[in-house]
């Protein structure tokens, strides 16, 4: 009788399932098991047997659903629980999204809701960092050049931003390079021009710098502007920073960078915590000892406000040849690419008390934020957006030294999307970045459990010819692994403290 009952329940379960594998993933912490349903965004806690049943469903191993796990009575209860979850929560209902959605009003967004302008002041840089994406080893990115923008190009770019942000209350203007401070003279004029031209917008200014050229005078001038942000590149203590961040003559830059950072901290005063972000690159050779040194270094700077955000990233895969060449040049040949991961070290050191000062906290929190603010539906939402892709030319517009448009500063030698003379190339945007990207990505993205959480964007998978599927697939694999780990960590922390991530509620997703 039990066998017949189990068979009937399995038949009912099968009738509720879609053809093919539902879109979702199971994951387990040390103490509990969970199922994340991509279609609804819901995350359900599972018992051991329910977890195994769902695992068989996700593996499309339905023929083995009749193989009883545990005793028959427990198995019947577990089947009932899975059936009830499907009927009440609408999980396990969809095996493929119908489309990768493009916003219907994208043309209006591009014409009236531009958000951020990035002005490339110069192609020149005063440093030759060993992992730099612009090194001669990185063939898919431009190398360092000698060209600077002109006052005319920069001012016209600002005019363009104002003309195409009429429906936006805020406008962000960012200066980029090379090293932007090489052309601080143009930056200074742009700040004055944008401020004087502004009538009714809230302006935000920012730039990225290695801080080597930062003087006390420049820092004080920048601090006069409201809503000004500076991203300072500094990797940690002298031995860590100077391993890669060297000038054109090969000399370390630690002392000069630290001096520049201190000028900024002193100039911004009480606003330093909200105005300055530290950016570091965690390059090989990797070790937990190295991470401890970096953490202790920042904690030991008594003049550095503890609340200043600190961001850390790995070098890009494209820069690895440059890294190997650089390490060989300084007598370091053994490079481990997997030991002492940032995620593992962060998980072992992260808690409520340390998060503000832990220099890797942002690494986890950006993923935790995606999980925390994920979309959750009661019904079956059968489409997803373009993963982590923004609207090219709207969320951010990168203007090169000669007035050409790219989607952002991180996309490298991707197809241009416009120029100051002709405006946006709508055909290119539609063909390469919107509908073309959606069409080429659909087969894999439409069945992927990470579809609603994914942050892969154009920057990760484009080159001169447009979308490089092979490059995108490599990036996808990394994201799948890191987000599964993030899901596990997120719930491990919640099991210890259910209010651990209450602070994320006030965060704004960009």
C-alpha cells in the first residue's frame, strides 16, 4: 500500500513540474539546507529528504524519484511537503525563461535620463602597475597613450550630459585616465564650467587616482565642492603596494601615494569618510598572511578615519600575462592563483563589529546586497532582464579623449556607441548591446539559476567585435561559483544572527 501511495504522490508531483529542469539551485550550510527558486526569487528551507527530492528534480533525474530515501513514511511526508511548496509558493514551475527583457522606453532613457558622464582626461599615466589592464600584454585593451582631451571636448561632453539628463534630478561627472591629475588643469576648468552651467540638478563629482600627484593645494581645492568623491588606489603596506604599483622608472610609489591620501583626508576633514574610497588590487602571490598585513596596515593608520570604505578586487584575467612578466622581473616566479581566497578570508573574519573596518567587507556585501534585495514574486514571472547590464549611454557614458563614446570606462575596446558630433549610434546600441546581446545570450541565460542575481555585464564579455561568447562563458562559470558561495555564507550568518543584514535595507541598488 505504501508503494502505491508513494507512486500516486510521485505522479502528482510529476504533473506539477514543467518539461525539463526547473530553474533553481540547492545549497547547504553546516546546519541547514535550502532551495533557491530563480523563477520566484524565493528561498525555502528544506528537510534532508525534501532536499534530496528537489536535487533529483533539478538534475532532471525523475525516473529515480521512486527510489525511497529514508523510510517510506518519511518519504511520503517529504513528497507532500514538496508538492505543497509547488502549489502554494509556485516554485519549481519553470524550466526556461521566455525572453531576456529590454525596457520598452530605452530610447527615452537615453535621450532624457542620462545619469553619469565619465570624461577621459588623458591616456597618460605616471605609473606602470604590474597588473594594469592597459599594459602592453593586454591586447584586448588600449595601451597607455600620449593623447589628452581638450577643453573643448570636455566642455562639449558636459553640455551633452546636461542636454540628455533633462528628466533626471541628479548628474554624476567622473574624471578618468590614465591618471587624471596629469591634466588637473582641465579637470579644474570642468568643475567650474559644470557648476556654473548647472541650474537645477544636484551635481556629484568624482575621479580615480593613484594619489602620487596629489598636493595639499589640489586637495583643498577639491574639498571646496559639495558631493565630491575620490577613489584612491593603494594596495596596503609598503611591501604589498610597491610590489606592483611602481612608477615609469620602476620605483615604488608607497610614500608618495600615502602622502597624497593624507592630504585628501586632512582637506576633507569630517567629510573624509563619505568622500574617500580606498581601492586595492589583491595580486599574486596570494596568502592569508598578506591579507592580515593589509588589514593591520589600515587599522594602524591613526589619521585614517575607520569608516572610510575600502574596496578590493582581483586582477583581471586579461592582465595575468603582465603579472607573470612583472613578477619574473622582480625575481618571483612561483604564483598560486587559488590559495588564500578573499571570500574565505572575509567569511572567517566578518561579523557585525568588524564589517566597518574590514577591508574586504565590500566584497561580500555587494553580493549579499543582491541576495537581500532580490526580486521575489508570488506568481510565475517568466522573463529576466539583461543580467548585470546597464543601459549603454544612460547609466554611464564614457567620453574618450577624442570625443568618442563607450558604454563605460571598464568595457575596453568594445564597439563605440556614439561620438560628440553625431550623438549615440542607436543602430550599434540595439544590434550589439541590447537585442543582439539578448539574442546571443538567451540560450544559456534563459535556463541559468543565477539569472536574477547575475552581475555579468558588457565589461566582462566584450571586445572590438562585440560580444565574445567564449569570454562570457568563462566569466559565467566564475560568477556561478562565487554566488553559490555567497548564498551559503549569507545564510550561515543569518543562522547565527537573524538581524545580521538589517543594515542592507537602507542600501540603494545601482
